[in-house]
C-alpha cells in the first residue's frame, strides 16, 4: 500500500506498508480460497484499513489481481475484505493490470523510445510494449512466482532438473504471445515488482552485474541456487525472509522470459502497479481517464446514436444512484454502467435486427 500527496505533477510518498500474504498460494484445487489464506489477507487489510481511516473512498483505489480473477467464488471473501479495509475493492482484468503497471513504470523512467515492460507477480506475469505513457501491446500470462514455486519447488528442493521443468512450463505459457511481441519490437527492456527487484539486487551485491539483469547473471544465479539445494539455504541478503519461499519460482519465470523473447538485458524500475494506480486516480479526478476517451472513440467509429445513448445512460445511472447505498455497490461500477450505456448500440454495426 502507498499513501501519497500529489504536488506539481509528482507524488510525495507519505507512507508505505507492505506485507506478503501470498493469496495465490491459498487457492485450493477446486478454485476456492482456503480459510487460512483468507484469514491472513483479512488481518492485513484490517491493518491497512486503520491507516486509511479518514481518507475519502474517492481518493482510495484498492485492486484485486490474478488470484481473485481465477478464484471460483470470490464474492464472500470480497465482502469481508471490503469491510476490513473500509473501502471498495475492484478486481481488475489482466489487461487493466498491465496498463496500470506500464503507467507506473512510464512515470518512473525517462522516455527512451519503445520499451518492453515485464512484471512478475504471484499468480501472473504482465507484458507491455509502449512508448511514452501510452501502452500499445498488452498481455497477461497465468504464471507467477507463487504458482511456479508451488508446482515445481513445493518440497523446497532446488535442483537443475526442477529448474529446467519449471522453465519449460513457463515457456509453454509464453508461447502464444512470443511471436506477436517479437514482431512488435522494442528498444529498451524494463522489469518491475518484487521478484525482478530481488534478482537485480542479488546480481549487484554478488558483483555479477552493475544493477541490470542479463543472461549471464541469471545463469550464475541459477547455479548458486542449485548449489544451495534447498529454499531454506538461500542466503542472499537481497532476498528477504518473506521473499525466499517463492524466489526460485520467480527466477524460473524470469529465465523463461529471457529465453522466449530473446532478451539480452533488463533494467529495473522501482515503480509498478501501485504507482500506476495512483497516477490513474489523479487522471480520473482531472477527467483524463483513458477509458472514457476509448469509449468515445469506439462510439464515434461505429456511429452510435449519441442522443439515444445519453438517454439510456441517464436512466441507468439514475437507477444506480437510487440503490447504490443500500446494495453497497462499488462506486467504480457507476462508470462501467455509463460506458455500457454509451456503447449499448454498437452491435447495430454488425446486425440491425439481432444486435
């Protein structure tokens, strides 16, 4: 969690709180969140909620990512989670997660032309190619440091065979996006979030690189992990005690990214999803929400009757406002309902009779 003041186009961070709940590790075989994982998460959110008390909901954005996207029935958990936090929680798509990650990284680094951004999370890895502050190609793959560690390093053993199996599994997940991304091209590669920052820290402290990540450094890191033999024996100062249990899975995913996309080196950004959400929140308060702009362009392209769309929007939002409080609706749903009204006649461009 980040609490920040926005001043003169920049954020001044007031507070940072960070806990690794590993919610992704709490998804059972049938897709439900386990009681233990929910308990860990709710305790964390209650602590965060205490820090956020007094901040209006319109100035808070709480996001759920891959684990809540794939959970079989997250509604019960989300109800309790929103009560614990004291604010609505929005479960975002993989593409929205990628967009926000890119937004955070783009504000953190100086413009360098077209760049590829890779972010390895607990349950998914996001890939974005963009220029300036605008993402052009976005994809989310269902591989992350928690999932890969659970699948291939569950007993804690780190062997060459296990790393090879983990890399192969990750590479298979990356196969559908590899061709499109390579064809698009980039001039710069940037990594973000915990796994990649930890790898960069280890390579720098070991004297293998000067803070960047490259193929040679990754190879030395894999060999050191294999030599350690077990997760409990990881002793790099750049890997925290809470990061250690999922570190080998993150290294395997990163290695697969380098191999699949033909990467040579990667520099690291300190910003990611949370910073992107902050910039997006400020943009919305200034009516600069890129989603609204996209909806307007789409409606214009397909010749939506704007007068009729406005009437439908007005009726729908009037209904929403009447029940929002009693139904405890997330305020973000109001925007979505409005956009749905703006686009509800787009199907006329396909079929006049059955749209």
